């Protein structure tokens, strides 16, 4: 497959050295996570959801003996299951974005110029 790029005009090539120092590459990156930032960034994203905060509040509340309804571990199971399922879903989505970005970045390109 070929990507076709149509430049506006030749005026952007006048100061190509200055432009090439400002923009080091023409790489497309739509992924959200890296190997090192996946866990903390994903947990932060999950904590922003109201349903997850509700289950977290119930798990914390259940650690106090005065208001304990179920065993402490049982209350944490729904929260852990939802967080784990969401993490797997986000990891699969981000990996697919990575593969698509890789395909686009290594495709052949034709640039039309006057």
C-alpha cells in the first residue's frame, strides 16, 4: 500500500533546516501507554470512573469491623475483577493501535511536488 502526500506549495521547503530541527520525525503514534506507564496510568484512568470508586468505597468501608457486612476479601473481588477485565481490554486496544501505527509508519510514501 502507498500513502500519498500532497504538499501545499514550495514555500515550506525554504527553511527546511530550521523545520527539520523542530520536527525530528514524521512518525504517527496513537498509543496511550508504554510498558512502564501501563499499570499506573491505567489505574489512574480506572479510578476516574464513578462505578469503580463506588466499589472501592465499599471495600474500604468493609475493612472497619463496625460496618463489616461480608468478609473483607469477598468485597474486593468485584472491584478486582472489573479492574482486571478493563486492563486487559485497554491493553488489547492499545496493542492494536500500536500495530496499526507500525503499519502506517513503515508504509511506502509518494510525495507529489510541482
